[in-house]
């Protein structure tokens, strides 16, 4: 039965700066964008699902970038790159697209995660084939200490 299961895939949840919880998942092409849902009461009730048509990310991963900003990272299939978007309004809008990595070779890429490194710095890690037939992990340090 699992083989027959369809999208959405890669659910992820984050606590937002405004105190809400934001859940996000991805639907594969041809739909090819994220969906989100928000809870104001720690998951007791959820607002309607939002089609995030501007976030064409595969395996979206969200995190708190700083006290006021969220970051979402994932695979931009059209650009063949790992990208990040930022939100200053707890994930209601996303912008400032940043290319994190563009793999040198074909293969599985852009399964990403991120972590606060302190002092205004933030690491984004992603799978990225940097050599023929090999999977690698690339880390990019954002911000300045």
C-alpha cells in the first residue's frame, strides 16, 4: 500500500516568532508547490490549508533564522539548486530567495536542514553531488559574527 501512497510529502513544523505553529508539506509535479497550515493554539485547531504557489520547493525545511525571521530551504526543481526563502511575518509571506548550492553533477540533492550557529550566524546543510556518482553534504554559513 505504501507504494500506492501519493503526495503530499516531507511534512515539517516550526514554532513561529508570533507564537503560532506552521506546518508545511510539498506536492510533487505537476502541482509542484508547497502547502501550509497554521495553528494558533499549539495544534488543537488548525486554520485552512494554504496553497503556497510561490514556494516551488521539494522537501521544504523551516527553521527560526533569528528572533523575527523564518527560513525555509529546499530543492528548486526548475533551477536545479538548493534555495532559501525568508519570512519576516511568521511564514505568511516569503521572499529574498537565496541560492545556497547548485550541484556540479546529477543526483539526489537539496535535502536540507539548518541550525543557528550563534552570533548572528546560521548554517544551512544540503545534500549535493559534488563528484560523479557520489553523494556529498555541503554546508553554507550565512550571516556574520
